[in-house]
C-alpha cells in the first residue's frame, strides 16, 4: 500500500499553452526494446493545471499527480524548472 502524501512527479516540455489555466506537457522516457536491446524514445502528453497561466511553450516544467480536475486533466504544475529562451 502507498504511503499517504506521496504523489508522482514528472519533468517535461510545454508544447501548448492555448487553453486557459491548462498546459500540455510532453514527457519523454527511454525504454529498452525487448528484442533488439536498443533504447527507444517514448513520448506521453499530459494536460496539467496552471493556475497562474505562468508557463509558456518551450518551458521545462515539473508536474505532479492530483485529483481529476476535468475529463482528461489529472496533473498540476509544481514548478518551472527552466524558462524557454
């Protein structure tokens, strides 16, 4: 059983900020191919809640799990790790 207060976090790049108080974050991970043993890049896109509309496209952000806020929004922005140039 999971301990109380533990939430998953992930780091990704903001790919869209067109919605109000919502950003789309793309998270990349490396997975070893079962047959060829070569590392393959896998991408996942998450909608995250951005209360202050502070994040812009290209920012590197840390998102964390939260309660469902809409049909497909289950993550929230924890902090901006790096601003886009």
